[in-house]
C-alpha cells in the first residue's frame, strides 16, 4: 500500500524556554503494520491501520510521559505530535 508514509524533520521551540513544542515521529509501513518511532522519546508502536497507529501512539506517549517532567525530555508541558 504505502512504502514510506512520512518522515518529518521539523522542530518548533518555545520562544522563551528553548524547549520543543512538537514530538517528532517517523512513521512507515512494514509488511503488515504501520510503525511509529518517536525521535524525541524512547517510544515505538504499531497498528494495523493509520487510525490504530494514531491511537496506539497517543497511548504510548502518554504512558512514557506519565509521572515524568516533560522538561526532562526538553519538551514543553503539553507538546504536539508531528508524524
């Protein structure tokens, strides 16, 4: 179906803090699944469809940041996801 869905190299920094407002994600299609690998966080997930992948990615990022200070990952409080 798709070879390479998206590869984003874009970072947006908060003006006064120098922290990222966007979590970058590399998304691609393997043989059976869509795969998302965060560039800014140690998060990798997959889904049968892009909708499944988006849900899984949202959950995986939330779990990674749960109980953490986003600033420890050089992120603002509520970053966006760019895939």
